[in-house]
């Protein structure tokens, strides 16, 4: 069952906590009404088999994903055509994160998409992390002594301000948290979605404490953010002054709605620091024309971003019934500064 809201308070502002508390009350009231009115009883409507499937879904809401240097998908969090793919041995230096699915299905945040697995796997690999964040790394760590710090060698994002937008299950955020980044994890204004992200932060922090290295885990925050909105609450979640912006922004599988590209890019523009890097990773899901999804590139250029399209990677789609195309992850990197020759 979900952790009590009182145990999640440290991960959010008082305002967000009160908003989620009100959402919990509304949800509990709705559940009681369902139980009291047999006409709306799930078993009566859909039969006992549906109840069994629902129980299985609830019991599987807490899952784990582990990074891998040999498997692009990592381990866990998806249904593979290979019977033993999720039973592979976890590497000694792997990062394992706990994540949970929200009861809210809005905007398809109830699934661990390939793009999120790809970004998480890159972030926890020091070499790949340096490569994908190279424009920011070059600007931020111009001091040689700083570059050779042991923690930075192990984790290039240690101490870096990190934002995930449209996070869903938030696996890239929890991977960054486990690597020492100062994480703010956001999604649309759905109280259960944000509550679940708070639970993920709490569960991962507990594991970090057990491992004896909390790094910057206690600085993690969760909050709602609807793309295109001012984002002042997001900046205050990072720093109470609201004056610091993010050196890394991740948007994993947020491009499938082209009609929201402008709002997504507006948020990135407002919240990204001058030396920051935004990683937009996505697959094509055939819900709209592929060319419309790819227009994110031209729209970003029109906003003044420096845009680079990085090599695509074929991962497994979340479920067996999906085409492999939906596991082919494309990555667009945005920066605000002109790259040096």
C-alpha cells in the first residue's frame, strides 16, 4: 500500500502537501462511495476476474529498475520478449532505483517508457553521462582540480541541479538522485501523480541511508509543473530564493503531443541555466504523424536554442505487443550557448 502522506512531507512544499492532502481526501471519499453503492461495485460491473487483475496491478505498483553497462534497457521495468531478460544478474556497480506507478493514468504516466530507461542508464554511466552533458560539463568544470574530485569522477552530476519535466514514474530523476544530483521531479498538476513521486523519493532515500551515502538525496523535491506555466514554484523547490536555474533538464517521452511542443520548450527556456543542457528523449508512437513529432527540432531552433540530434538507440518497447519502433529512442540536446569550435 502507498506510504502515509505524513512520511512524504519532507519532499514537497507546505503548499503542495496541503494540495495532495485535499486530493487524498477526495479520492478516499470516492472510494467509499463506490463501496457503499453496490450498483457501482467493480465486481458487479466487470466480474471477479477484473478484481483479480486489479489486485495484481496494485501489488505490482512498486518496482525496481537497475542500470546496466551491457544492456541498453537496464534491468526491470518492462516486458521483454526474452523470458529471462528481467532476471539478469545485476552488476556490482549498478544503480538500482525504486519507482512506483501512480493511480492516475493521465498523459500515459503509468508506464516506464524506453526513453526514461535510456536516459537513466546514460546518467549513471560516468563516461556516457559526461558525453551527453559535455557542453555543460565544459562550462561548469573549467577548474582542473574540480574535475578530478573523486565524487565527480564517480558521478559527473554530483551536486548538479537537475530537473525532470513530465516525469511520470520518474526513473531518470531517481537515477540522478542516486548519483548525487540536486533533483526536482515534476509532472502535470495531478495530486496522486505528485504524491507517488514523493513516495519514490522517500523509498530511494531510505535505500541511500541504508547504503550509508545519502549524498544530496535530502535535497530532492517533487512538485507539479504544467508546461508553459511560469515555474516559480519549481525554482523555489531547487532553492528558496528562486534565483537558481537548472544545469540539466530531462524530458523523456514528452514529444508525442506536438500541440504542446511550444509549452514544453517555453518551460525549458525559462528553467534552464545559461550553461545548462536539456535532453529531450523520445520514441515515435504513431498517435500522430512522425514528422509532426520531429518538428520539436525546428521549434527549438526558432526559440534560439542550439540544437543537436544525437544517435538513436534501439531499446525494448515497454510491452511485447508494441512495435519495436516504440522502443527506438531519439535524443535531442538543447543548449543556450554557442558551442566552441
